[in-house]
C-alpha cells in the first residue's frame, strides 16, 4: 500500500529537500515498520519524538492503512 | 566563601524615603540558591513578613541576576523579577529577556530590591553607583512603549528600560513589566507591584564587567560548549521558527487548547503557523548573550512586535475561535503596549466569551469577533465598563459572575496553553506550581507528548516526572539560563558554574539546589497559608470530555489528580497536606 510520510523538526534531515514522500509499504504495517522502509530506525535516533497518523498523535506500534499520512517528530524542548 | 562572577553587592532602594543603600550579597544564600530565581525567592522569604498586602509598601520588588549574567555563556541574559503576587497571594518570580539583566550586573549589582512606595509617579535611573529619582508625571498614563521610547530618546540606547503600562498603573492582576519594547516579565500581576510603588520606569546602565578566575580557560570552554551543545541541530528550531514550532507539535499532540479549553485541536492551525509567520517576519532578534535568537520580529499593518510567541498565538487565536495571524500580532502589540500579560489576557477574554455563549453574562466579547476582543483589552487596562470586570483575571471575575468551573486558573494564575486532558501531568504541574498555573515549572507535556516517553492519559508515575522536571527547571532558571537552551544538562551547568565562580560545583549540587529552590517557593506559600486545598485545577478538567484531536473524549478523575499530588508530596518530603515539616524548613 502507499502512504505519505513527512518529517518534522530535526528529522527533516532524513528527507532532505522533500516536503513529503509517497512510500510503498507492506499492507497493515506499523508506523515503526513504515519508517524502516525509508531507512529510519527510531530506536537509534536519540531525540526521536512522536508519530502522528492523519493529524493525530498515535503510538509507534499503531497500524497504518492505504493512503494514511504519517508524520514523525523530533523532540521539541522548551516552551 | 566569596565566589567570582558575583558582584557581591545588593542595592536596596527605599522608595518611601527615596534613599538607597548597598549591602554585601549573602554568600550563604548564593551557595545554596546560585542566583536569579532561587536567590530572589530566598531573599523574599528572609525580607518579607507573611500576610502582607502585595500592593502595599511592605511588598518588595526584586530584580535579580545570577553568576552567569554578563558572561559569554549562551542564553544567560535573563533577569529574574520577583515579588509577592497580587493575583495569587503566593510568591511570584518572572523571567525577562532583553538586556536589562546584563546591564544591571554591569552596573555592579547582583540584585536590586525596591522597598516601600513613593507618593507620586517616578522613574528611577541606575547608572553604576549613581541612583536618581525623577518625576514621571508626564509619563504616567502613557503606554509602556510610549514611556520607553520617550526615556530612551532622552537617555540613549546604552540604557535598558523596564516600564509598566496603564494596566500596571491601575494595579491590574494581569499586568506585566516590559523591557526592550518586546520582552516581558509577564505573570502574576508583577506590573501592578511596580505600579503600587508608583514606579513608571527603571533605567539601567552599567560600565563594569564580570570577573572570573581564568578568563582564557573560561571563554575557550564556553565557546566549545556553545558550538557543541547549544548550536546543535536539536536547538535549530529555536532560530528557524522559535516557539511557533509548538503550534503544529501541540496540535498534532492533542494539547493545543481551543474555545476556552473545550477542545485541543484546531483544523485551521496551518493558517497561522510558522510557515505563515515567515511571510511577515522582518528579521530575527535575541537577548543579550543569546546564541539562538528565538525572537521573530514581525510587522503586520501598523503592528510591530517581537513575537507573537506560541502562548500568545494560542491564547488570542484558537482559544477565542479567531483564525488570523494579523489578529495575533495586533493582540500581541496591544497587550504589550497596555502592559498586560498575553496569556492571562487571552484566557480571561476566552472565558468571558464562553460566559456570553452560555448566556450567563455578556461582557461584550463573543467567540470569533476580533474587534470586540481588541477593544475590551483597552477597557481592561483602564478599568472601564465591562472591561473593569475582567481587569483582574478569571479568578476574580468568575467569583463575582459565576462560571468558576470553566475559569481556567490555578491559585488565580490563568492556564498556559497546554491542555491537561491531553497531558495529565500538566494538571498536577499547574496545581503544585508555586506561583499558580505555570508551564515553566514542570513541563510534563515534553515527556507525555513530545518525547512520548510516558503515557499521557494516566496519573500513574507522574509524581516523579513532575519532580524531575521541576528540579531541573528550578536550577536552570536559578542559573538564569533561558528555557530554550533545551539540551543543556546538569553536567554543563555544573562545569560552567565551576569555571566562572572558582568554586567546585557537581551535578549532584545542581540537583540539590534545584530541590531546595522548589522547597523555598513552597515554604514561602506555606507561610502565607497555602496547603493542599489550594493545589487545584478547574472542574472542567473532571467534567467535560475534551473535544477533537488525539485526546478526544479524555477527561480526568479527581482521584487520579489527587494521587498525582500525593506522589509529588511524598517525593518532596512534604506531608499529606502538602506542607513542609519544620526540619525541612530549617535546612533552607
């Protein structure tokens, strides 16, 4: 299935110059597995933040559907 | 011991007699509390009797620097402004950026204490060891920006100016102090304390420096830390968007409050986000000694501001159902000029809008109406008509008019812009904060949402999260470091303090001082009669399920909320009533 992936904060460096990327991922995959399809293992990113599915924060192990928009955030400090 | 990097001098200004005197800095306090926030609270505890009127002559106003102030340490240009709060009756310390802190340190002082009250409007000039009092009759009634402009034109840009607007003159509980036009000590009615002393403005110029034991070793290491840690990509967003970056993150995370904390998402967020802001941005600005430059200097129509920050944008936009970056900027300029805290002003107006929507009382402001919102700000500042009813914030207004369930404050200080039902720890954070609802104490949204390192919709384990974050910010702000240096840690703080003071500081010391600062703030409030029963949040959080966003439907339980308080008290060594035992007070 195809989904749209966006990077925010310092994670933008994983998709330099791209506002978003349409990615072919396994059906019913998790957010974690989808990110691994673009070579990103959140466990190895010290300041990885949270993931957002279709505009709503979700868990990294939540499953995706065809046409979903997945956004990954780095941590944002301060306020 | 005498430590380097301090000026070892406190200036006391007796406003009643218009006399000044200096005294050595209490070095025992400096060793225990470092500077800025912690030092100010300790002096307040020492100087002021419990039960005094916050707007009376016995309340002191403290401007406090720290050992890092005036050094090249990045993000160290903050100044603590503290007093007993007229809004909450608690201690209150604010942090103001710009250049006033550094100039005060260069004038030769660690701290200035304004005591007593003058009988007529006055402005005070501090120029090294020359202190002078001047008639401010012509300035009284002017807005904050008008007053600063007139004074800087007369004295020159080598001076920093702290000033109040009409809201401070009229002793409003939501009044602030401005500096460098666009920086504010915002919260708890600190402007009214200055107004009660009839001080329209304080001008500060200093020509001295700060002494450290080994200037080459110190500056070399500071530069290394600056490049390795502060100018890292993790802090890049500060320069790129500043706090605008939080709009999207908070919306995605389900904690961007809307419609007076009824909802926590705004489908229109991308119409006033960082990308839109950049279209209006003229340039970037930073405080003295800043390495990050968070300030977005913007011009929209006639309105020129450094900002609006995230808090101001959320309070004036989604909270009031207004989708317009032009409005956010205009709101920002008006509240700054009138000398009102943008968070408290926005939340108070949003509450008034809901009062009208529910048919309880019509203050003349309605959701979605920009002009009504701007107009009532003037009436609030000058205490005119319906605006007078809102001039002291939501606690005072709701106790008179009803609507307490959705008057969003703790201890009389309006909520910052992080929705607790999307981040349960924030509810307890607002409740136990020593100055009322504040996001600069324990910012649990970071762990619960931005890091996703603990679950957001539970009370379990939150006492420890509250404590860890509160301790960290307490020492960070006592070092006078800016919140936005997000990657600084205890090791760096201890190393920097060791370099500049000549005294060995450890990471454990940072933890100890942070805990002590939390305790002295609570001890001050305890002496004023505050206990567990005052650590509250509005009923809305327990009654009304949140609407929209990832936290849709979330509501908190009172049992869970009380459990978070109990967890925190136990970690702090306080009793079940939230009180410090005497043996703990004796260590402070």
